[in-house]
């Protein structure tokens, strides 16, 4: 597993990380035993980045990670958590007092004195552009509450605004074969500034798993049921904003272009991880099999199939079937 520099922190994180939204809520039920097994399988396969948030299961994901890591002294894993969605996403709620309260809660959940990395969780644009936001975050670094901070964003414009800030360690943005806009400006800007990029929703909520059909159904409490059109939060978070039927067709075309023995999810993760400017890809996993498959995709980062040929197909499918509906929105 490749290890890559996490901005200017002096830390390194794996090219394939682990997103842990699934271990909290909104993807159907996952037992704590299964969640712990996912963490263990990932760590055993060289994953050194766990991405979580204080709202994933109202702190459940953080707490499970904290208990797991407490039993692995010297684990070498960086935990990136997020804050800012425990209250309505209104600018006045992003105050120094709330930052303190949220980070103190995450420290308790994770069982640590200093949080490795805290990311603002898709805040309003006004918060990303406000000098006061970064003054408050700098104060948390100065007193040892957090070691570093970043921003998770919805749009490329928000990403560019965050990258321009000198003390931002990372930007987390949706980037996958169905969402190519970050290639235009965000990834080059991040690389030039030394800001890490975490590619989230890398398998388009499972559309790029190759396992779904038009008849696939999801649990009632799964966001792929209740947020397909942005009913609960940003539409782009579910299936990357792609219409489900369109996504199925595009995924089938991508899969057909791959050589025998290379799966679509593995190829997608490897393709993302090899794009200049990407530091880590953070797919989720609900079980050990998925966690192992995600980590195993790292083998393709160093070769194993023709990534250039796959890149050409990705861009062709995007330009033909997705660009018009996706590119202008995020």
C-alpha cells in the first residue's frame, strides 16, 4: 500500500483509506462486531487513514473507531473526523464556541487528547470564505485540541477557496469516474499548494460496484432510498448526483472495457488514486469482504492493467452521457 504525505503535517496516509459513514448510519444496519471487523481488515491490509464524522450515527462511528484503536497501540492510523452538521448549516452556527464543543465531543468519542485532523463538514460557502473560520481553527491547533484541519466541500468553487487558505491541510471532495470536474482546476491547485485531496464517494454510492440493477432496492433508512433527489441533503452525495438508470448504463459500459480479472470498483479506485493531486481515496465498507476488496485495489495503483486505456473510456462515457447534467452543478 502506497503511503503519501498528508499536506504539510509530516504524517503519511495510505493511497486507499476507509470512509466510515457506513459504520454509523444511513446505509442500513451494521453491527458493532461487523464494524470492528471492517476496521481490522482495513488496517491489516495497510490502510492508515480512517475518515469519520461526529454525525455518523450521532457519534457511533467515532466511538467504534476509538475503541478499536485503543486496543492497537502504535497503530499508525490517522483519524480524520468532521464537524459542523450537528446543527443547521447556517453561517452563525460556525462559531468558536461550537467548534470547541464539537471537537471536545469528538475527542471524548475517539478517546484522544488531540484530534489528528478535523474537517469542516460541507459548510456554507460563506463559512469557507470567512477569515474568522480559520482564526478559530488556528486557535484549536495552537492549544492542542486538534493537530490539523481541512474542509469537506460540495463544489469545486468551495474547494478552490479552501485550498487558497495557508493552513488548510486537506480538502475532501466527491471525485470518481462520474464526477470529473475536480480534474479541471481543483487537483492542479491542490498539488501546487501542497494541500492533500481526499476523494470521497469514489464508487458513486455503489453505482460503480457493478452489483446493482434496475430492480435493486435499498433499506428504508439508506440514503440511496430517501435522498435520490436531494430530499434530505445535497443530491450530489447520493449516486454522485447521477440519475440511477443513467448511472447503471454508464457503469456497465465502463465494466465492459476492463480486462478479465479486473473489477469495476477496483479499477475505479485505482484510477482515482493515480490522478495527480489525489492523496487518498476513501471508499466505505459495510463488511470485511468489501474492506478487503477496497484495500486490494491498491495493487492496481502500481500497474496490473492499462490505466491509460481505462482513462480514455472514463472520459468518453462522461463526456457523452454525464457531463451536461453533472459538470455545471458541482
